[in-house]
């Protein structure tokens, strides 16, 4: 299974420029059979220094990073929720993603049309967020109607749901994104309805040169430059004295926004591989990410933090030194664990 980030924003803000820069590096897709094959979906390696350090002691034939998918979602304009632009089709695509990377145009260029007139990234973000809120309102109102009917027959569960739906409705009516206001009781229905404003959001200001914003939670990136950097070899970038790429940072930020952790397998020394897991899940579920049998026939795991493995110098040495922990089905996997599944 893999996680996906939808790239959204008004037209001509740099979505496709970012998408192309992110997907420039080829990825051997045969390693990721679950991935979506679609020109708007790009498979992107998650940069990971730890994986390389583990591989340096294991010396495998193959090193396989973990990935996330980026989706270039075009067609959002003002009033998309009313069907403008690609309208609802566009909003349905966002629904399928796990998080959103919203690009706002902060560069000036008279030759590139701005659908809202002048450069004003804050206003643009408000326009986009308003569209997401309007769509969520529509979703909630539809459900409210259905649930109200169910309460008439004295259905207790429906009464409870109605209460939660009303709370969500109120947040949206105040023009707020659900993510900031959601409570534990709302989680299930939000998931079921795949509300757009409940998804983690990463904002990127596409700047020309100097960042015009230094606000937290907003990355300022010159996407035009990134697109040029993605065409060059590291030596060329150095020679031309160009600034380093910020894309790896962005990929990591997206990964963190999804609340994901990375664990590793070294499978008898042949392949050193990184895997993605939702934070808080247990060893059998981690097994399921690697192979369905590892979950179905789970017995136990041997586990060691990646740094301790590197210090030990080899899997066998870690074992000799008694560094491998044996854990059962209730073990909660930690970021950086190297795991051997026993079935
Ligand atoms: N000057 C400048 N132009 C950019 C930048 N990013 C994108 N563009 C240009 O803006 C136009 C629209 O970009 P594109 O990525 O296709 O926008 P999209 O509609 O959001 O996918 C293209 O001509 C890009 O070359 C930037 O950072 N600076
Ligand atoms: Mg585009």
C-alpha cells in the first residue's frame, strides 16, 4: 500500500512544474506493484540517509527505498464546487489522496496569466480553501438529510451521528477547515465521508527569488529553479554555484504530515529495504506491508533500532551481542526499527 499527496492550486501556479521536477528521477516500478499507473500520478522515492547507512553494513545486492505518490490535480478554479472548470471531477480526485500539497503563486510574471489578476498568494489560498469547504458542506448536508430521516424511526445511533454531523456542519459554516477543529468523536465519520478539509495540508509558496513569506508551515520554493535543478547532475549544480534543491525537504515534510514512520528489512542480506507504516501500528500490521503471509502467519519479530545495527556492524554481530529484541504481536513498531519477521 502506498500513500498519496495531491498537488492542488489555481491554474498557472506551478503544479505541473513541481510534479515534473519531483518525478524526474526514474523509479523501478516493478518494486511497487500496488502503485497507480496514470500519467498524473508520480512515484517518488522518500529520501532516507538511514537506509544508506544500514546498507553500508549489510552490503546487499539491492537497496530499495520507500515511496510516496504525488498526483498532479488540475482544474480547480473559483466556484469549482458549482461545477466551474473541471469542478466536481477535480474534487473527487482530491478525495482519493491522503494529504494535500497546495501551491500558491508568489512569483510575478506578466507573460503567465493569473486567473485572479495580480499575485497574491494569501488570497489564492483562501479561494482554494473556500472551494474545499463548500464541497465538504455539500457532503455533510447530504448526509445530514439522510441521518435526520433515520432518527425519525428512533434509531439511537442516528441520533448520535446527527449530533456529530451538526458540529462538523457548524465548523464549516464558520468557513473553517475541519482539520484544525476535529475532535476524537468526529474521526470515524470524517474518514467515511473523506472530507477534503480534514486532510493534512502542506502549503508551498512558489517564489521567484527571495522568499516573501517566512511563516511557519509554509515552504517557499522557487519551482522554476527546481525544474532546472532536476535536469542537472549534482556536479553541474555545484559548478554553476546554484542553490541546493529543496525538494527532498518537501518530500520529507509531506511524509511527516501523513504521520508515517519508516521501518526496514534486510532479508538475509540480499535486499535492504525501507517500508512505510502509519504511526502507532503493531508488528503484524508491519508484516502485512511486506508480505500478506507475514501478517497471516505472524509468530514474532526480531527487532533492532537502525543505529544500533549500524554500531554492531552486522546482523549476526547484533545477535551475538544480544542486541536483537524479540517481540510479539502487540509490539508497536517504532520509526527506524529494523525487523525480521518470524512465521
Ligand atoms: N517565473 C516563474 N515561472 C514559473 C514558476 N513556476 C512555474 N512557472 C511557469 O508558469 C507556467 C505555469 O506553470 P505550470 O506548472 O504549468 O502551472 P499549473 O497550471 O499549476 O500546472 C509555466 O509556463 C511555468 O514555466 C516560477 O517559479 N517562476
Ligand atoms: Mg498543470
